[in-house]
C-alpha cells in the first residue's frame, strides 16, 4: 500500500486527516508525526516552514523515497 505521512507542528490531529484516514484506510496507510520545532523536516531535507504549518509526504507502494504533496 502507498503511505501518507503528515508532518504537523500543531497539537492535535487535524479533522481532515482523520476523515481521509477513515475513508481510505483500505487503500492508503496514514500516519502523523508531530514536528513541533521543524527539526524532523530539516533532517528529511525539507524546509522548517512557518509556525503551525504542515507537510504531507506520500510514499509510493514499496518505495522509501517520498513525494511531497503540494496541493492543487
């Protein structure tokens, strides 16, 4: 299965992420990582980002390389 990782600086899990996880749980594995200070983002080669920002990383099935979701 493909995997989706949310790097979130906020306190809780966003309602949209919970909804997507419930709707597509049989097709995509969803995970969240609380990246309060942006250190994990920097270690992964991403920018720190503004306060309370989020990043979504998609890992294709069987891959260890991610694709960053930028939105529409």
